């Protein structure tokens, strides 16, 4: 049986050779393929892995994938998780297998990665005005009739640049008008009147097709439930207004899209009120950080804190570092640093200590800083920590955890490594 190119590309990941490019892997695994190493089912703690090493929990990863699949289905939402979180085609595929409509991305390089591994539906959460990238997108649309691509437009000038780059192409690029989340927010059209002007500009081209509206409620200034709900109601009202004006005449379905990882409960609430329109509505949620969740920022802001009856995400990352210095009773240093751990939102959190095969809570141990290749640890009186101990660190912010590691072991609860996730940043 002949595999499609995307499936073949995913299969070839197992053929990549393990070498010096990949941090934390066993030195004696050099020369093996990733598939051969995975088949050995080595133990993270006893079979040669070198610190620092980042691991994903196999069980928690599967739990998070299944939970958001169930959540989206329960609320009648299509799901296009933001792939810039992981930039891991294996995870893209697992997300699609768990019901995702497609993958959201942010820049052309990310689309190229997704397409190389067979992603059929891409939502680009940015206005795309780079002419070479637009021509490449047009060529992909021409080459593959099953490829669905949607991107933002948020300015009349942007529409003009897109149209100029796409002149002569045979298949129009689908676009949605991005409504800004408020004054001082990030991107997007600030007023409904300006949204109409952008839509008029799209209608004046043959290279673009208006298929809906979109936005990002995570940028609502001084966000609280009332403000976020109010913004999302504006977004829905814009879709209704555009539909009433016949602006979606050229499409078979109307896209209404929002949803980061902090307010997807509000998206579910408001999108449930979308009235019947002239065409079926694709209510597209785009939350991405859920795939690994975290022990800091997203643990604090996840909507599941507000709706605990819907379930709970589980932090799937743990960074293992080794104590290399214990200069005083109050201080210790481990061998992971800014090159290994996310630190843009919170410092890592000391969670467990391993010594001689035994794991215990990291009682009295606190991360106080990161150097390039050292974790600064403050130890309370009586804290049991010695040179050579492994310290398991929880991380904050998945997006800047994935991007520091090219090949990430996926470990079961007992430490058995069952897979390796390749990233492309």
C-alpha cells in the first residue's frame, strides 16, 4: 500500500539517527535510529539518559488530548489547536486523531512544517502579506484540492498586498476579518465600520474569498468574564451583520473563530448563542497550550478552574536536572538553565527529588533563579539534597518549553520511554 506523503514523512521521523543534536539522550544511543531507541523502551532514570533532560508524561499527554476532544464535542465546537505551542507534527497528528478539524499556526514557516507532514487544514491566525509565502500557499492550494487554508485580514492595505501577490492564481485564498479585542489590544480591526471596509476590499478582489470573522479574546484589555463575553458577543454580532449583508455569498460555510487557552469556556458560552445563518457555521476553537498544560501560568488561568465539572488538564512536562554543587546548607545548584527551561512567565518549580531509585517530594527546595546552564536552588534548614540527586522541575508556559528541545522523550509513569517527539522551531 502506498502511503500519502504526509504519512510517509511522519514514518520517516523514526528513521532519524540519534546524535549530538539531541540533548539528554543516552550517549551510547548515538547511531541508533529514533525508532530503534524507542523499541528498546529504556528507563529514563536508569538506562543512560543524561541530565538535563525534558520528558513528557505519556499518560498525561493522552489525558489532555482526550479531554479537549470531549470538551469541544460537548460544546459543538470544531477544534483547530494552535500548533505553534509544540511545533511537533507527531502531536499535530494525534490532535487530528482526537477529532481536531485542523491546526492553527502563526507564520509561513510553521505552515510549511505542517504541510510537509500532511496537515490538510490550516488556520493562520495572522494577516499574511509576505508575497513569496502567499505564492507558496497558492501553489499548495493548486497542487492539493483537499488543502483548506484560512487566514486573517485586518487592513485594507493588507488586502491590497495580498491581492497583488496572488494575481494570476486559480484558487482564491479564504480569509476571515479579525476583530480586535479592544483599544490597545494586539492585532485586528478596531471598529465594526473598519471591518466592513476590509470586507469590501476583499470583495473587490478575485484572489481572496471572505469566509468569516475571527479574533482572540486573550487580548481583551483588563480581561474579566464580563469583558471577554462582551467582546465575543461583538464578534458573533459582526458575523450576523456580515451574513445579513450577503458578504458570505461565495462560501459554503461561515467561520466564526476565537479561543486561546485562558477563556475557552467563554468562547463555548457565547458561540452557543450563534443564531442560524444563511450557511452552516464552523465554530472554531483554537486553544493550544492544553496539549502539555503546565505547572505555572496555565495551571493558574485554565478555564477548568472555573468549570471543574468539565474535567481538569494535567501538567505533562517534567525537566530533570542533577545537583552539581552544594556550596552551603542554604544553597544548591542543578545543571539545567535558561537553555533548557521556560522562564518567561515563571521560574521552574522544584517538585521531586530522586536518589538511588527512590523519589520523594522536594520539600524545602525552591528555585530562585536561572543562569544559562544552572538552576539556583534555595534550601530550607533540614532539606535533604545532595550532589548527584536528580531534581524534577515543573515548568510554566508550554510554548517556551517545547522550543528548547528538538527531541523529547515520552515516558510512562515508571520511567519507561515509549516514544520521542520531534519539534521544528
